[in-house]
C-alpha cells in the first residue's frame, strides 16, 4: 500500500499539468503498476496533491494510574531500588506482605495491576526516580607476599559454584578519600552459589580483627563453609587464616594479582551492600564501628531475604559481541530454601525468620541508622592530608 501511494504521488504533478493524451498515458501506467481501476486511479491522482487534515490522536487512557505508580515506588524503595528485571519476579510475594503489614493501602485491583507489571514497564515508570547518587572510591589492598606461594590461585575448577559454602571475601575501606591514620573497614563475605552475603565492620585491617570477623560470619551462615577465595591483601594472606582453613579442611584460594574480576561476586556486593548504603565518608571511631555493624545486621536481614538477584547462566562470544543469559531473579533466601544440599534444620530457622519481620520497617531502621552515622561522620574533625608547615617565629627586635 505504501509503494502504491508513493507511485501515485510521484505522478500527481505530471497528471495535473499534462494534456488529455498525457493524462490517459499516466493513468494507463499507474493502473498497470498498481492494479487500480482507471476511475480509482484518476481519483487518487487528483487527491494526491490535496492537503490532508490530520486529526489529533486521542491518547489512550493509562493502564497504570498514579496509585499504582506510588505503590510501585514504595516497593522499589523497600528493596533498595533494584532494576525492573529483579523487581518484577518478587512483586507477587512482596505486595501481599506489605499489605499485610499495613505498608501499602491499596485495593485488590491496584494490587493485581501492580503485580502484573512487566520488567520493561517498571523501568519506564521508575525512570524519573532513578537519577541519583553516583560516587567512586579507591582500593586499599596491599599485597601480602609472605604466604602467597602456599595459597594456590583460584581457577575455574577450584570451587563448585553450584554448591553453597564456597565464598569470596573482600574488604571495603572507609577512609573518606584520605588514607592517613587509622579508619574502619567492612568485611564482605558472599556465597557464590546462593548470593548470601554477610558484612562485618572492623576497626582497621589488622589480621586479628579481620580473622575474628571472618570466623563470626562463618558461625552465622545458614550452611557450612567449604572454601574461601580472597584477594592478595596481607589481611587475608596470613598464617592465621591459612592455619584456620587447614584445621577446618577448607579450600583456601586467592585471586590472580591485578585481576580484580576474579572476585566478581563479592566486588558486586561491595557496591550494592556497602557503598550504596554508607557511601565514601570517613569512619574511624569506635562509635562508628558499632553503628556500621548495626546497619550490617539489618542489611543482612532484608538483603538476604528480599533483595532479588540474577545469576549468569551462559556467556557466548562471537567476535567482539558478547551475549549473556541470566536466570530469573530470585532472593538468596529462596535459593537456599530450594537447594538440596542445605539441611532441613537451617531451612526451618530461616523460614521462621522470614515470616517474622516487616521489610519496610527494616528499611526504615537502616535509613535511620545511616542518618545517625552520617551525622557522626560529618560532625567530627577530619585528619589533615599533609603535615602542617608552621611559619618561623619573628625575631624580637625591640632591643
């Protein structure tokens, strides 16, 4: 149809200005090409040069009204602003839960519309609310070479990424852009198979503090630990952790020097579970360590039970193009509960915990603790970047 219209438009000017014989020839050629009847061909040739009045299209009524979008933004905020592909699969569980706790005051039709939204629609509707917060930081890893020869570098066959218990560990520094003096660190421990993540704040990166935090995390994981993979920092590559892994018969590996992506799972959590919450300010007091650990306690509760995550299924490279496929987003809690290698007793404890708390209330507590931490960090004096150079005293010339 479009090509026929193009043909008639191209001949319309010649038809209008032509003689009777020329018009007959033009009509013959148009009929031959388009298959039009001669009467219809003459009509469309005359009408092709007539301006058409285009009526404004009546916009379609929006499928999702403002009450649905307001409820969506509430769910999005409770789960710490995930992308649509991670938010859409958990709305069916989250919306009834928040309604039951009185966090969402919506009717059944609104709830049904909210739970039926696709991932792409969620991203479009939340576009205006996503333009916030972008900051960058710096690394504090220093190589620990004393025992590197005794700790093998991790390869693709060293850890079973489908069995819970193989974890990656890393430290996040809270120096606020100024590495002088002593400041706090956060230990992040991430299970590769389920995405279960635990954080602990320590006063500094001394081996004894980091080792105590690691053993505390191990005691609180819902499954036994089977292997540890770290970077090459001296806080991990030391005799304390090596002896602990040998005594517990744990597989202890390290990443390749200069290859940060070897710890991709924990590096991702350093951003989503640490930096997005407490940012890049300097935390260097005992009160701030206490507050950080209170935040990590609440964050571990809501993140492991309600933050949906996606796992990479396959990656295919075709020249310069890389195609990645991911599974359906689900929470670490759901992955643990459905995994056959996790025992029944931990699953019962997790199920009881899962049903006992309101995720919106937990998110409010986290935000209140973060505000308190911000107030502490901004109220204190910061250490200077460089030692002060004092001016020489003026000589006494009074006589």
